[in-house]
C-alpha cells in the first residue's frame, strides 16, 4: 500500500455511469483514484433536484459539443 493511502471520503468529480455526466459526489478516494462513489439516501425532492442538475449538465455538454 502506498504512503498515505488514506481512502478518504470526500466530494470529488467523477463520472458515475448512472448519471452519464461528471459530478462531484461523496466518494472514497485512495492512491488509485476514486475507489467508490458513495450511495446517498435522498428524499424525493433532493433526488428531483439532482436529476435537474444532471439534465442541465447534459444540455450544456450538448451545446458545447455541437
């Protein structure tokens, strides 16, 4: 194991395939990078807000990519 491979839980940008865009989500990070994106328990209101954010990011990506 590498020195200081702390496996810290921090919010960091990664590409969770379930969302299809890069988001900053609480993740376990070690010397090899993001080891696990932590599953959050969200209320329906929080989940809706997250989905709106994801959709906004997808739309922005489409505009930049075209």
